[in-house]
C-alpha cells in the first residue's frame, strides 16, 4: 500500500468512522454470534499473495461487525462506560504516525514530556495535593489499566516496606522470609485486579468485610491489621476504592487513613471509574481522603472521552516506584539524559519497557473540550442516570433501588410479592429479556445474594430519548414477566 | 467536535500522515531538544474553554515534532527497528472506531476470536509445533511487549512448579516457603525484562555466563542447575533468547532442552526481535529448539510492520497461564459463554483485565502484504545489513566486526593501532559524531569491555541509497577522528 493508496483508504476509513457513529443507534448493542462463529468463515492460513483492500474492508462489514458488542452505542448501559471521542481518535492517528517507542526520555523527548505535563494538568484540575505533581518528588504516568496501576503501586509499597527491614540490617535471605509475611488488603468489593496483583507479586491478600453501603470502614481495617500483626504478618498495602465496580460504593478513606496512621502501610486509591467526576466541584469533598493517600488512579478511558487504554496514576514519592521497577540500564539503552538524571525514563514506572505516545490523545481531548466541556460531559451522564432513577422510582411496586446511586450508576432489582428468591428469579428473567431484545445492553451483578441489574450510561450520544426508551422497555418487560410469573 | 468536523480533521490528519512519510527522510532523526523543553512552551493548566483544532494542529508542528526521535525514518538504525505500515495504521483506526474493551469473549466476540485466529495463522506460517495451536491445549495471545510475555510465562511456570509441591501434600504456608527457593535463569545477554519479571514476581534470578559468541550453552545450564539444586534451590524457569538485544546472539536452545530434560523447568523462548525471521525458509532450522519449548514470543511490532504494541505469545499448555492469572470471575463479569467455557477470556492470559482490538492491525498487515510480502520485507532488511557489512569489511584498517552478523544487525568498532582502551575512545568519538550529525541515528553498546556501534536497518523506506550514505558518512567521520587522534 503506497502513500496515495493510503490517502484514499484513509479517507474511506474516516468516512466509515463517521458512518459508524451516525448509524450506531440502529445496531443491536450486544453481539448475538455463537462462540466459534468467525473460524467458520475465515481461511485456515495466512494468504500467500497480497489481498486487495476492498476484500479486507468488505470482511469488516460482513464478518467482524456482527461479532462486535457496541461499547460506543447510546444504548450501551453495561459494565462501566468506556467512551471515546473524535479528538481522541485523531490523537491515536498522530501517535500511530510517529510510532515511537518511548521507553526513556531520549527515545522521543516529546512523548515523555507531554505525558508528564498533561498528567500535571489533570492533577491540578482534580485538585490533587501538590506532592502528586512532577515538580517535587512525585508525578503522574499513564498506565494501560487500573490493574497495572494497582500492581505497580503494590510493588512500590513492597519495596518501601522491605527497605525498612533492610535498614534494620536484615540480609537478602532474611528479607525473602520477611516477604512471605507481607499482606495486602482491600474490601470484598475491591476490583479483582488487587487479588490478581497479589498473586503476581506473591504476597498475601485478604478482602475485608464492608458495611451496609458496601464501604470499607476504618474500624474494620484497624481491627484486622492489629490481628494480623499479632499473628506475625506484615501489613504493607491497602486499596481504598472510590466508586466500586459492583455498586459505585465509596470506601471511608479518611477513616482508613486514621486506621493506618503510624504504620508503614501504603494507601492506594482506586478511582478507576469515579475519579473522573473529581473535576467537578460537587465531588471535591472526596479530595480530603485522596490527598492523604500515597497513590491515586483514574481511568480517562472510562469517564473522560479518551480511547482505551489510558489509566492515569499519580504517586507522591516516585522513588519507590522507580526503585521497585528499574533494573540496571543495559548498555544498549544508556544515554546522556538518563545518565545525568535529567530525563524521566518511564520504562521504570511500569511493567513493560516499551510504551506508546498516549499523551497525545489526552492533550487533544482536554483542549478540544476544555475543562468546561469535560465537566459538562460528566454532569450530563450523571443527570441521565438520575432521570432513569427518578423514572423507576415512580414504580415502587415493581422496582427496588436498595443503595444510594453514586457517580451515574443505578443498581436495582425487581420487587416480588413473595420471597426474595422469587425476586432474584424475576430480576434474572427481566435482565435476560432486556438484553435479548437487542435494543439495549445492561449487565447484572449479585450483592449479598441479591441479583441486581446495573444501569450506567456513558456514551456522549446518549440523550433523554434513550433514557425514555429504556425505561419504557424495562417497564413493559417487567410487567410481562410479572404477569407470566403470577 | 461533531461528525462533519471530524471528517474534515480526519482527512487532514490522513494527509498529514502522507506528508510525514513523504518528507521523513529530510528530518533530523534524533531529536536535539534539551530536557524540559516542552514545559517552557506549554501552559501550566488545562484550558477552561475549548480550543480550536487549528491551534492544536499547529502545536503539533511547532512543539511536538521537534521533540520526536523519528523511529520510522529510513535513516533510523538505532536499537532494534520498530516499524509500522499503512495497513497497520488503518487497523488501529478501525480498532479506535469500535473502541471495545475485550476482556472476555462476550464483551466483543470478534475481538477475541480474530486474535486467536490470526495467532494460529502466524504460528502456522512460522512452523510452530501444533501443540502451540488453539485447537488443542495451547494457543496464542497478543501481549503488549515481550516483557509482559516473559512475566506471564514466568508466572505460569511458577504455578506449575508449585502445583507439583501441592500434589505432594504441602499446604499454603509450606508453599510460601517453597516459593522463596524458586530460581529463574537467563544469560548475561538476556533482556533485562527477565530480571524485572523476577523482581515483580519475587523469585530469585541468576544470569548465566555465555560463550565467545555470547550464546548460552547447555553445559553451563546443566552445571548451574545442579549446583543450585544441591544448595536447596528450586530451578523453575529459563529464558532462551533467539537474537539478543546486544548482538543478536542465539542461545543453544536444543542443548538447553537437553540440559533441563527430566526437570520441571519451563523453557520460554524470547525471540522478540529475531522471531519474525522465522517466516523465511532459511531460518526454519531454529524451529527444532523452539518447538521443544513451553512458550515462544516474538514482536510483530519489531519486524513485521505492525504498529507498537503487538507482541505475539504462544503457549503449549494454556491452563498454566490461565490458572496463574485468573481470579474468581466477579459477578459483574459473569456471562453464559464464560460459564460454559465456550469463549476464551483473554483477561486471564495477561496482567491487565481490559484489552484493545489489536488483532485487526495484524489481520490487515498480513492480508495486505501476504506471506510473500512479509518475507520480502525481512529479506530486504537483512540484505541491506549485509550490504553495510560488506562495505565496512573493505576497510579492515578502520573497522572491526568481531561477531557473526545475525538477523540484520551489525556490531562493529573502530580499530586502533594502539591499545584497546584507545579503540574504545575512538569508537565513542565516532559514535557521538555520527549522531550529532543529525542525518542518521545509531545506538551503541558495550560487550566485555568493548564499545560497539550497533547498526540495525528496519524501515520499509530504507533503500540502498541510505546504506551508501551512512557508509560514506561513517567513513569520513572515522577518518577525521583517527586523524585528530594521531
């Protein structure tokens, strides 16, 4: 494919993207293919000869699109939203044009510097403590996902804790034994990435129980830590969540800060989904807890219109991260900027060495929307969720909303005049019919035995009309299900 | 930015990409900015109001491009090449259009299925043992980088080894103690990602010495393992490299296979750079060793014209990977395909949960070039390196090429009539002047005390003319340097 053919196919692809977003509303949101569908229609081997673009493009339409679950649809209310935007797509196009591998400063200074700058920008916009800023001993870095942010901060915390024992004079073998006693904590609502991080790092982990609102409380943390210390374990890391995946619950961060005061436990705040809301004044009250933590993470690919992947991690003392993750720089990577400590080498802030130029898409999105536009997007999403909430609240005989609705997530279930078991069955039936219908996509969860349907709008294309549609659909299906269950 | 503005800006961006590749040859390859350059010219905060695209676009030209080291330039001979292509850029555009988060099968079946299919295609094209194919107990998966492939296979190996002890009846606490005795091996030439993986996973690591060609030999492995076992350690993982980063050395894989026979040690082959060459018949002899390994990884983003990131990992027994990396699926991710085991859930094959639709770019590249075109690209690169090799071979008084030139990499240094210390100094001076010149970019390394300049062509834009240019430049600079050093 030469330059002129690329120009032609590039224009066509831009047009295809425009058409996709114009028609997106008409697609069935959830793909209905059966496992193995694609293998049946694709060749078994790499073609020996080049194939023309027309053939590839036509396969996208006939073979790929049927297998797509349309995350950008205005009728996608599943999981948590992960929405993109046009400036973000343009940012990726520029990133692909350069295709630099920004492992260290010298490998493309703009890649590292723009990342540090836009993370400082975002930190200020949120209102993070200046200690999270790159000017001092901290800084921000883009991770692929919140999972990686949790893993790398856990490793930084382990490094810091083992340093303490090293300072006491313990040698390598003794430190190995110490490391088998390290224990990390989250709540029974913390994202499973924490458990996964402890499996990877080979430390202990315990999920602590939450209160009636599914929040982790300081008192619980205090008790469990004391118990573990008495049993010879070494608590070193705790994750507090702002906006859990199940129900958008908020852990009691300031109480957790008090509970771990005087210890060497690292507090990481996972605000993967809800953190975006902190750009709005009405959520700034959450900063009191966040700003006492050691690290903080939010996914711009969840709430702030930036293509996946784009998880923003801030850390107060970058030295622990860097020490935990840097190996001696091999000779083939040595350069004067690294040697003099002038350039940031982000390879030492993350699991992989190589990295893409992801700061471009953040920069394009922030500037195209402005802080104002980003806040409007967050508030619009939350308002749409509130509309949904208020609508179903009008049918107390049909729907129960058992929890506060935070950050644009509404969890509800179907009321049963009989037992709660029946309520679970009804909720499951309504859930299945909603998604079989094809017009919308929602996901379910289970909380303390109770089936729930989750509703989380996020697409910039979603407007009041879509809320009215799903409410009507939900109402009809629920009434049908109750009628046949009687 | 509405659909019509995106269409306009999308076309412009396509044009910009065309212009970039048209003019790329004229850019200074290595960025000359000073650390901190960008901070001085960018605002300190997020703009409150939206900014027009023209302003963003103009900042790319004036502020970003000066800070880019041009990895796609025909005069980029540094590190190992990481080249893209137009169909790969189009693949990313489609991936960004859908912006699906393919953590499990149901979240977008096409994303998981196409990935499994194109990895099977590539495996067949290379000639991998059928046990690496997804039909049986194995399969392929895209990782971000070879670092992540090394880490996840190390975790699979640890899982497998601890299972053996579990089967002997050891409990959780005993397994913790066992895990402190686990040791992983590479050579003193293995990429530092292995050391990093052992730091993350908290296992021991030792770099074993290599022979005169910088290859790891079976005898060394055998001796070291026996010594460690005698000392109470538990060898569980070894990386054999095909094409080391320093000098493209090839470890003696079949001998290593013999050395670990009868043990439960997992052999992972890191062919991040050189693995691409296996699509050519002249490299198939390497398969004998590879096909006896437990896992194998190559970076399509290095040699096969696919945008970073795209590291392809094949594994013979996926159950170890999945068991090492899967947590109980939380309720919000449960779906019938996962429950019935019909759909692959790639979140359990990698560190993060979320993932992009990267198979599209592989699919586009493979089909646009055909197997034939990909082989031509590899051979053209290797031939260009051979031309360079042959040219500098004509000046035995100036240049020494101390090692076999594998896979399109040529390492050389400047000959000195005096001591080897002087040779190091001369090599350093030539290296600095080459890069200061701005027309080309190479990197250096140090091997057993000897400074070397690395030459690795990769851009599809590089043709014989560029080889002649760099040879002439190198010759002139070397003669100058020698003249002033006399």
